[in-house]
C-alpha cells in the first residue's frame, strides 16, 4: 500500500507510559500508522506522491478526542451573541443594548452563554433585562443549555402566556399570577418559543457546522463523541463526509426520550452502526435529570430552594427498562446524570441490566457533578465509564462556594464537585470532554482545567477542589486512551502503534511538561485525521 504521509524529526509521545518512544518518525498508509522508525528508515518509504513533513522536534500524540460535544447545535447556538464574558447584569444589559441597536425592526436577537450568577440574589427572569429588550423578540440561552430566557415579545409571538404541561421534566416558569417570567426550563419548554423564531436554511447550517469543525481541527481535535443526532445532524455529517469536508471522526449517539415506545426503541437499535467514512451512529444518549443551576437536577435531598427533587423521566422505572432493553441488544448508553440521585439510579439500572448478562457493553454516565463516597467504587465494579467536563467546574463554580451551583447544593455537596481524582482512583475509566458549546472546545484547555481547576479567565483565582485534579498524563489519557476505550476502539485508536488509525495531534512541546496554566497556549502545529492533514501551521 502506498505511503501517503511521513512525519520526520518527531518526538512520539506514548500516552500509556507518558514517555517518548525510541523512534523519531512514522509513516502512514491507508489511513493507518504503517511504520515507526528512525528518520532514515521512514524517509525510504516515501515516493514522489508522499507528503513529507519535518516536524523539527515537535511532539506527536494520538489524535485528541473530545468525549462529549454537540457539533451541530453548538455551531448554530454560537452563531448568536456571546454573553459568556458578562459577569454582572450591567455588563449583560450593555452588550444586549449594543446588539439591539444593530437590529432591523422586528428582527430576533439570539444570545448564548448567559451565566445565572450575573443575577446574584435576583430571580432569573426577563424583567431584569428591561427596558433593553422591550419590544425585541429575544432568546438568551443560559450557559447550561438546559434553560433559556425569552423576552416578553418572544413569548407573545410564540403564544406562550401561561404555564404548560409536558410529558417530561420541563417548565414555563410563571409568577404567582400565572404570567411567564421568561425563564424556560429544559428542551420541551424552550422549543415552544424556538419554533416561533426564524430558522437558518439547511445550507447555512452546513456552512456553520463546517466552520466550527475546522476550528476544532485547528485546535488539535481529531475526533468527538457527539451526544445528539437532533434535527438534520446526520444529514449534515453525511454531506460533509461525502465531499471530504468532515475534519473530525464523529461517534454519534441519538437521544432516547421519555415516552419512547417499542417501535422507537427498535428504530434506535437498528440505527446503530450506520454512517459514513468518518462518522457513525454508536450508542444512545438519555437524560436522567437536568442541571443544578436551574433546579432541574435529581438530588437525594432538595437544594436550598427546595428544587431538584425529580427525575427527568416521570417514571424512572421506564428508564431502567430502556437500559435493560438496550443492554440486551448490545447497545452502549450514555446517560446525562448530574445529581446524586440521578447517578445512583443510572448505576442501579445498569446493575440490574447486567444481572446474568455481563456482555461487556460499555455504558457511561455524563457529567457526574456531585456524588457521595458510596457511589464511587460502583463505576469500576459495573464497568461504567465516567465522562467528565472539568472546565465546567473551573468556569461555572467558585472555590469559595459563592456561586449559584454551590449555594444551591450547600457546603457538603459542593465540596464533592467533579470528583475526577476520586473516580479515577476508585478504578473508573475517566473520559474528558468539553460539552461544547457549554464550554470552549480546545482540548488543551480541557486538559489544563482537569489539572489546575481554576477559572480560565483568571488563573490567579484559587482552584475549586484542587485535591480532585488529575496529573498531566491522566489528563492526556482522558482525551486519548479514555475515549478509545469508551468507544470499544482501544485496539485501533488512542495510541501511536503500527496498525492504529493515523489520527494525530502535533504540538510545539510536550504537553506533559508544560505547566497547566500555560497549556492552553501551546501551539498546535499539525492535525491529521485518517492520514490526511486537516490543519497545518505555517511554520511547517
């Protein structure tokens, strides 16, 4: 088979040991690593059609994979106004007012990344943003992407004038008189207003997605576990893949929502394995709760407002039944579970499904924001993968517990935030991701956050739970070996070995020796997917 790519003068980093391999070069053929050796040996494998790159001592790691992200919805959401840099209500009002002045009459305003901490002790409601949004149809997504603020004009256009009933955990929050406050909790409520807003064309969605994926490749990502297949997601992936414009290898998990019947479940099972050259449907995503910040998590004891007391599934036993059916069909699941009661129920459901059938199906739990000691060991015992997003702890909570998340939970539970270290030490396989667009996707920032646990915008601030920090090697494993294992691909991905996929990330220096606070700024020199460069720095 023809050698398509040769990398010379490289430092090849082994994520298993954390040491550099003795070889200094590698060759690629047919999308796989075909040879490792010294420069002379590998150069001899090239012909006139081979791309030869002198890395000048740069460090090669297996391609970095984000263990949890939402490419299509993220590309759409982040096309709007970025509110993530606003730290108080005045700054939110100022940014919104500036945007309103640019709008045509009747045009909608879309914002994202709004931090509920900006409201302080005030209720999270659209009245706090008056008169800036008076007469303007606006939808502002809060940073957790599980809640939105809709302006009075947006609610009017959508015909939402009072409370609604849903078949899953969702709410149009209303005041004592039954009037909507503007706060919409969970997708079913948000969709009431989203449907009234103008929608981008299919072509616009495709271009936005392509641009977002190119930016991810430039940041060093070669893959991602996409945790939804909503809307036209699969068609968009297929279209980009067909023209060679898909720069990430994507593993897509469609949702299974409450109320899914036998036919719907059968369709999810039959969908498994479908896809293209660089994407495929693999696994099913479910939700056991919402978020702590908006009071929709499922906690064993209520938060300080008496909220977060219910599961996302009105009948949690129905969720357990679905897990059992998917397990017996050999389908891995990924369940969003943030609160301790939610995590415990998922573990109980997997244990029940495995009774008499330890078939090796790799189930996972996403987020795991606060859990008690007695749940830790069960991850390893049941083989359940812990999928963590450390930058959520860094950027949405505070070490002094004055943030909304911590105040809702109280000191005891807030002190158990994002227990990456404890989960790993208990034997669990830990996968790291960003949950983009909830947090930025650059993988070096995710690995850095797992190590320093400080706010990314102000690294002089104290860390939140420094005892839960991972080492530099463990953080790298969380975006290489971990995702490969979670996907059942450890024999062909996650390492630099002959026969493994030629998905590679090339960095200017060794990420294991660069300080955590400096890691996000480490230059990404080359990104290779399936043996093909998707990003190449001008210095190479």
